[in-house]
C-alpha cells in the first residue's frame, strides 16, 4: 500500500515537472493548446467534485464558466482591473451564484437535477446577449480583451506567460481539491452521494454540504472561464453554448468519476479529440467534410468501450496488473 | 486572347520574377509549385449548414489546379472545423498560421469567429481576406488594414433600400422592425445613413429578441404608428411572421425585407404566397433556380463546375453559388499578385480589385476595392416577390 502511494506521488511530481517544462519546449501554438487544456482541467476538477464525489449531475457548468469569463471581461475592460484581480473576483461571483443555485438543486435528485442545470446551459447564451446587460456584455458583439504581458520584464513570450498563469492556477486548485476530497469534507460528500440518509444520521448537514459543493464547483468553473477569457482575448455568447456544458460532462466521465488526477485525461480529450475528428474527415475524402460530429461520436463510444471507468480507472487496472505481474501486492 | 492588360501584367511579372524568388522564400506557405492558404468553417455545431461553403471552395480550387493553377502554382486550401465556437476559431487560426504555415486566411466564416481572430491577424500582419459575414465591422481599413469583407454588408443593403424609398416615396413614413443584435443594428445604421437629412422619415422602430415566440405585438405597434413603409430586418422565422401578421391585420405598407430572409421555402411560403406578394428585397447573385439564367454563359460555367466537382443536389444551394464567387475572387487576387506573394502584396492586390465581374453576380455588378474601401460588393438590384419567385426590377443601386 505504501508502495502504491509512493507511485502516485511520483506520478504527480512527474506530471507537474512535465507540465512546467512544456512551455519552454513547445511552439507558441502548442503552448496555447496546452493552456486551453489546463483551463478545461480546472473546470473538470470543479465538476468532478460535484458530480464524481457528491453525485450531483450538472449539465450547466458552461453557465458558470461563462459567468467567470464575462465577469473577468467586464471587470477588466469596464472597471479597468488587472486580470489577476478580475479573475478571483469573478470566481467569487461564481461561487455565490453556484451556492444560490445549489438551494433549488437540493429539491432535485438525479435526472431532475440534470434537467434543471440543462436549462441553465440553454439559457446562458441568450441571457448574455440580453438587451438590458448590453452596456456591459456588448450583446452579440462580445467583448475584446487585451492579452496579458509577462510582468517584471520576465524573458517570456505572451503565450508562455499565459500558460504559466494557467498552470499554477491549475496546480493550486488541484492541491486544494485534493485536500478537500481526502479529508473529512470529502468523506462527507461521498457519504451523501452513496447513502444520503445514513450520512444525515451520522450528523452530516447534507443541505449545507451540497450547496457549498455546488458553490465550490462553480468557483472552479469561474476560474477556468476567467482564464479562458484572457487566453482567447474575446468573449461572446457563441463561446458558451450548450456544447461546452456537455463537453465538460464528457470530460469528467472520460477522465474518471471521482478521480482528480483523471481530469487531465478528460481535458486532453475535450481539447484534442474534436481536432482529431476533423483531421480524420480529411482522410475520408471530400464528402466526409461535413461529418466531424459523427466521427467525434464514434471516438467517444470507442473511448467508453475501451475504458468504461474512465482513464483513471483504466490506469488503475493497468498498474494493478503490472504490479501483479511483477510480484508486488 | 492577349489583351494589352494581360500583356502588361505578364511583362511586369517577368520583371518581378528575379526579386520574387526572394519574396517567395520569405512568405510562409509559398513555394514555386504551391500556395497554401487556410480557413475555418463550422463543419460541426449550430451553423454547420454553412459548411458547404468550404466544400464548394475546396472543389473550386481543385478545378483551378487541374487547369494548371495560378501563375503555375497550385492552390492548397486547408479548411478546418471550428464548430462555430470563437475559442476554437482562435486555436485553429493559430494552427493554420503557425503550424501549417499558410500564407493567409481566406473566407473564415462567422461574425463572432472573425471578431475573435481579427486582433491576432492584424497584430501579426496576416491577411484575413473576404470574411464570410455581412457585419459592417469587417470593412474598416483604417483600424484593421488586414481584414476585408466580401458580400454587401447589412449597412450597404439598408442604404440601397433608403435610396429606393427616397426616389419612389419621398414623403414616406417608415416603420422598422429589427433583430436586437449586431445584424439588426447595422441595418438601422445603414438606413439612417442612407436617408441622410431625411432620417426623420423613420417614425417608429421596434426590436425583438430571437428568444421571443412571435413578433405579432411589434407589428401591431408599428401599424398603429400610421407608417406606409415597413422595413423588415429579421431572420427567416420572424420575417415570415411579420409579413403574415401585417397582412392579417389589414396593414398594406410597401415592405422591404433583408436578403437574409429571401428564401422562398423557409420565408415566403410559410408566410403565404398571397400575403407575401409584393415584398421587396435586394439581390446581388444569380438565383440558380431562376429559369431566366438557363442560357446565361455565367450560369453555364457554374453548372458545369457543380456537375464535375460537386454533386447534383448542390446546384440550387445558394451557399455553393457563394463559394463559387469567393473562389473566383481569390483566384483574381492571386493572378494580380504575379510572383510576389508576400502578405503585403496579397493585401495590396485584394485592395486593388478593379471592375471585376464574376459569372454568378448579376450582370453589371462589379467588384471594386481600394486601400480606403474594403467593401468589395456594394451594388445590388431590387426584386419583388410575385407569389412564386423573385422578379428583379429597375437598375442597380450602389450602397
């Protein structure tokens, strides 16, 4: 058992080192993709706390992502705040929004909650374009942000700096989520998921945990949204459609429910598989040019068939088998 | 046929040839045998119906390449899916420029998508040519000299309507219904600009949100203003509702409707052929379903292209006509570039199109650009609906 823990620590450190070295080895475009992947990973961390650990399904996390992005954009362009202040502020707004949404969510279980959050995802683009907010949100025109430059004259490119901002945010949030999940709070969340009545009997305040979990999860999505706004340099209602919310759920399941390390695989899937699908259409000739969606679907089914418990589950199984073959227990 | 112009061009090209080999080496994506260009298209996602434009353009360049290419170079169009999501557009545009090393971007589709990549293109001096959107914001050479539109933008069209109103009904009272977004607002700006000193003729405005189920109440309000001209800047579903409602409540103004909604199948028929009779719209391309063009050489050229490089069902798709026109415009720019395919020269030549006529543009419509004018197509004709099809009338207008 100690050996498995050591192995996990070693793997975490290796991933950390690789992630840190990446922007100094890759080209600008790949660094941008890397930053996008980290942004998705942050959102997935939050959603995994909610769905994986606490068992609340959300089809609407794109909405919190959008609040984070628009909050950052508005604070940066209208209030003139620097991005490092705008993103945390916008994330706090997301926490409050998530916490408040958690209350009605208490009354819904399972599929009903999925539907309620689905409504959130559907409504978001239209609310963002709503006339009354146009002075802030720019309506359908969206908001253009200037990309942050490396501070203190650091010898970094803009892409490298952005990546590092995303990287350290992700590392910090991963560390926080891990501590949260490992301790008393994590056990309470899992207990509520697995047996709510037993959890309440044990003295767990289910309502408080569930709403707080929703809030924290929304905060993660908000940080991701804020980082996305400065990385892309542009927000508009079209950026936060239903597809975004659904892709988050795909990412959590692909990465592995209730596995925090798995989110990196989920994020890689969200970022790269649509590109791969687009590339594959080219090899099927001109007539397939309209089919990236279908190919994406096939790849998704294949991924689920190959690793029904997500990437994290598959890795666990592989390492168990390898350990068995080597004679470890 | 060797005209004086082609002779001058080819001799100029010969003179440039020596210096051009250096320029080639400097421009990414350009070799002696090929020019690589890129675009993003919504092949997946909510706007995937437009993906056929990318297919048509790819097919068009295939045809050009089989005919020997342009100045001996084949055109290699790399068309990537962005799912109509601006963050993805930024990523794909960077991939095209930084990984694929394309010379420039061509006909990237969508207003938000193009808005998202415009800073990147202009900061890095990469031509963002002939963007596929009618938003007027992309014809702004002063602030964004590397970005250019193509089709008549919404303001241009509204100005043309204004001209027609001023010439036929100088004492008109105008009521305007428009969608509350960039498209609708561009329209209103164009109308006011076109009316100039007579902008007071607009006596009532009403907006709607795309989330509203109907525009009935707006139409009733507009009728109550006593207007005798009704401008409809609405997307298909709402345009059909507006036409029907106005008729049903016995309001009979002169109706002008944006070309966004001129589809007979999805607007005029649902509104009712009787009720939509007499509606006026603006057109700039030849309608492939119109029998009038059957023996037109331009249409025949188009039909031959579709027959050989696309499929029969694509023939009547307005998006294919659009892609065909874009491909031809691009080829003309590359021809004018000669052997100097540097990004500066591509942009210079795109802003130096003179009286270019295309097979599927209405006769007389000429594409003109200059360093101060980034709106290639500014002319349109008016057409009125006769209950079955659009009938073009009058002369060409310049907006």
